[in-house]
């Protein structure tokens, strides 16, 4: 997928792609390199829709749709899941291309609407079986449980993705590589993921006849529930018909309690990735500390977006150091929200790491005024060093026997002595 192709995607298309409302003639590409990175372009809409959900929830219910600390943890998991793509192409695409180049049976036309719609059905069918196995096979559940660990249900929960599950999901899509071109598959793989963002909300209720065909917020709320009637139900990505056909459908009929049957009770991102009370676990830190955490998190998100935007121009060493710093920042924020004993030590260490990485040129402040302050300090240090070197050099300079009395480097006392000698000589003559 090509991040540079984003300028060819209109605002209208960026909105419609969030709901899979795209047409074949505007999303068909001959080669994989032409496919835009739709997920990356969706970031502004993720934020906008989360803010809209917050406003609607305040209006309808008089309260936010979830807890701040839980939302930060969900977004942190989303950041984690995307970091490997800074270094290499997704394994879902790599394995697909390998099967396509070595084992394909037929080559369906990339620009045919029939190929487009067939791929839509194929990817969604593959997602249903991957999702179902991710709940029924323990080793796959170890990765997928990350997405279900939130005890809130809002749009930020959609971003709580596992960094591990792509290492098992690829096998459910590989059969499509026997006849579907990779460029077509890459489009639908992204749209299938983006569609599932908006269904993670409680502000949308029943959608009438659409509930019979497509996956909706009501259906997906059941999937995220830990009530007895919710367990292992509604695996659909886009079309709920797969659950109806294979006997895993369940309608929403009572208040859903969200989260895992054995809650993780932490906001630390590593534990969220690799690991019951009815009252949701919440942080008891002060409001001031929460504000600090939000500010640091916002700066990290801006830095994260900048890293993805500039990754083609950054060296592998710089990318690696930036990724490590992002992980350190998310971990430190998790420690602060969890009120770990070493949270203050870790946060101090993180700030020192930032200063060190800045001095060696791998990071830069996102606020221009801070950058100016750092540069001014650096210039003053250079001037002091230059001045010290100049003074040290003048102290060790040898006298020049053949100097010019009128030269700027001659001393005043030397010039006066020479003038007296010249005057006496002229008088004697």
C-alpha cells in the first residue's frame, strides 16, 4: 500500500470508506503500490467521530461514553498494533502475495466490478471464520483478548487492537490468493477493518431492517458482552448473515456487561496485550495527574503521526529509537494511571531519554517554541566552546619575529618601542 497515494482520495471518499460505501470504479487498482493507505487516512475521522460520540452521549445521557483512562489504554493498544508496519509490510499482505505469485489458479480481472464484489464477500467470509477461531482456539484467543479487555463500549474500544493477531489471521484469507489479485484484496482488507469502527458505540440503537443483513452496534454490543447469553456470539465483520447461517447469532435483549470474564484491572499497555468484578476498574489518580497524562499522550500521538508521515526519510536506526520511545511513553502513562510504585522514576527516565535522543538528533520537539529554546541553548554552548578554544590558542601562541608593526595582531607596547627606535635613528642621521 502506498501512503503517497492519499492525495488522490477525496474528502467524500474518506467519509464513505468508514462505512464501506465505496464503488468499484473508484477503488480498483492494477498494482498493489497504487493502493492508498486508507487506514492511515482515517485517523482524523477516528478522532472526529469519537468527539462527536462524546457530545451526543452528553446530550442523550448526561455523561461521557466511557472513562478517560480506559480510552487512553484503548488508543495505546491501537498505536502498538500499528508500530510493526513502520519496518515491514503486513504479514497478511506478504503471505498473500507469495501464494498469488506461486500458486494462483486463475487471474480474475482487477478492474471488474464482479471481482470487487466477490472480494468483498470473500474477505468478510474469511474474517468471520478467523474471528470465530480467535474465540474458540486458545492460542488465538491469547492475542484477540486484547480487543475484549475494555469494560467500556465506545468508539475508542474499536482501536484496542492486538499486535499479535495478524500472525494468525493471514491463513484465513490466503485461499483468496488463488484467484483474487493482491491489489483488490488490499482494498477490502482495509475497508473491512474500517467498517467495524463505527459499530463500537452505545449511542446508536436499533437500525430496523438493516439489522437483518449487516453487522450493527446492537449486534456487536452482544459480541463484546460477558453475560452468559453473549458469550461466543455475533462474529461478523460486515455482514451478519454469516452468524445467521452458521448458528452463532444472538440478538440484544438485556443490558450488556462488557469486558473479559476475568478482568485484567490494569491500564499498562504490555499487560493489555498479553493477558470479576461487575464494577469497571478505574484509576484513582488525581485530576491533575490525569491532565498531565492526557497532555503527554496527545504529544505522543502527534509524534506517532509524524513518524509515520516521515518514515520514508528516516533511517532504520531513527525509526527503531522512535518506536522504543513511543513504547516507553505508553508504558509510563500506563504506570501513572495504575499508580505503580516506580511510576515517577519511569516518567523521569522517559523525560531524560527524550532529551538524550534530541541531542543526538533522533527526536525533535513538536512545539516550535521549545525547539527554538533548545536551539538557542545549543548555540550558546557552541559559542562558549568556540570562545574557550580561542582563548586557549592565544595563550600558547609563539611570538612572530617578522611581524608587521601595523598589523592588527601586533601588541601596542611593541608598536611604541619600534616607533621610539625609528625616531632616535632619524635624529642621529
